[in-house]
């Protein structure tokens, strides 16, 4: 049997470390034949991971690969979101099956254009809403579909963004400015708007949202911090919970627990190496002296077909994790993703039941609670069989949840209740 050929456009943490590594470890019938990324170090890693890639197909610009014509069967698109639409539309035009990182694109029209293009090309298309592919949310979906708590009435869902994650990614980091990338609900929480649609199984009809950038701005800076622009230069630093020296050095590197946050700063994962990197990196800035403009807390109220309602809360002032409460006509379900626990109360018997922990974890756990590899398992199977039904984040429903997300942001900005037009 001939191998299925893939190109990776955007060879960073998602393209290579998540999806590429899955192919290298678990899909021997797949062959990566090209990669595009502007950073040479990423292309070097792609070559180490896939030694058979020809050198002339390790390129800095995605156009260089697509201009070659159809050299592969599928494309994994994991660039930054402003490039998603032009790349996806071009890849569909060539005839590539597509795996597209979320969010689909930074504007509603661009999302619609992508869906139009992939439908016209009749290619298999999946959006990386990886929460749907976790054993955790699949178990909840199955339980609800079985009617264990009756008809769904209301869902309350929380994305508790850990304070250190929020400041890393959305105050100091790349996704801190909606004018450069996209707004917070789209860049971070379109996963969550999508998981509500998955669990409820109905279209959203109306949406209302409130939220703001309340704390991480210059007006909130402690007086004792003075004019310091970086944690290294600040007399208040030892008392600041958002100090980079605390979060990256004292809490992580000094305790032998570096992880992805420090790994993106420097290859020198020592106290001295990370400390020095923070002197010049944008990550080393004072949280009150950044160019961030995305919200640090937000709520969304949603009304679905049939009168089902939902409430979503995102906050950057938490210890981290996702929590879901589903209220039904015959029971209530409570779930904690990071705690790996799902339990429900049967109103008839007043008895609590709990899902076995083994059912909430995949055989191969990895990122997003097994969702990254769960997605890849389904996408690769779809390509093997030519059967797009393996994909549960296809073009129509993914577009639907993106449209809901854009409507929620219009509501937040304009103080309106938005009726959604699909």
C-alpha cells in the first residue's frame, strides 16, 4: 500500500510538536514530504523528525510548497491565524485534504471563505477543536446522549485560565494584542464555545457577552513598582504574584519543572540561562507595562434551539482548568477536566454516580488531555479510508461555532444581544 504524503505549513509547537510527532510515532503509513516555516531551527527539527524530507522542500515560505503543485495528499496548516485563510484556500485549490489549527481565521468572512473553498474542492477538512476528541468530553457526550440526566436544560462551563498562563500568553506573549492576532474569545476560548455546541447538540440562536481588560494595564500598577518596565529592575518584584522571576525561575527552573513556558525562552534551561533570557525577552516585561489589549475576564450567555441555555466564563485569575456543569430534567452532571472526574446525580433515586477514571483517559494521553492525538487518530483514519465521517470538527459545525464566537464579541463591544445569522 502506498504511503499517505503530508506537508506541514507552520512547523512550530502545534505543527511539529503535536501533530508531526504523532505521525512520526504512530502513523507509519504516513510520510511527511515537506515543511514550511520562517524559523530555520524549526526546519532543522523537521529534518531530524522526518529525515527523508528533501532539502529543497524545507522552505521558509508556504507559497514555495504550494507552488510546486500537488506533491502530497494532505496539508497540516498550523501557522499564525492571520495566514490561515490564504493558505487553506490555496491548499484546497491544489486539492489537498486539510487539517487546520483553530481558530479558523481572524474574521467571520475569512472563515466563510475557507468553508466555501474546501466544499468546492470536496476535500476532507478538519478544524483542530481538540477538546471534542478527548476521552473526557467524549464520555460526557455519550452520557448525555444516552439521556442519563434527561433533557438538557442549562450548561455552565468555565475556562479557568491559570494566572501564569494568562500573563505568559495574553499579557506578555504573542496573543496579547487583538489588533495583531485575534480577540481573546477567538484565540483562546473558541474551543469552549465549540464544546458547548458539541455537548448540547443544538444551534445557538442568540448570544450576549460582557468582559473587559480590568487589571493588566498601567493604571493597576502598584505604586511601589515605580517606573520599572521589567521585573529585573523592579523593587516591588519580590511581592508581585506576576513576577517573571517568580513564575519562570523560582517556581519552575529552580524546582526542576521548566516545561513549555521556559522552553520557549531559551535552550539554556538553567537558573542563570532563564534569568538572563528574561532580561531581554518580551516575556520579561512588567505585566502593567505591556502592549496588551485583550480581555482578562469575560462571560458569555447563549440561547440554543429549543430554549436550552448556557453560560460560559473565562477568567485569567485562577489556578487553571476547565469545569462543566450540565443541568437536565432528570439529573445534574458535574465534570472537572483537569481533575479527571465526571459524576452525575439521578433525581429519581437521589444517587450520585461516577464515570470510571479509565474511561476519561486515552491510551496515549499527551496534549489537551489526549485531544491532540485523538484528533490525529481520527484525521489519519479519515485519510486512509476517504471517509470524512470520522471528523467531528468538519467545515459546517466548525463554521457555526466560529460565527457564534464572532457574534459574542460584537455583543461585548456593542452592548447588544446578538441574533445569529448562519
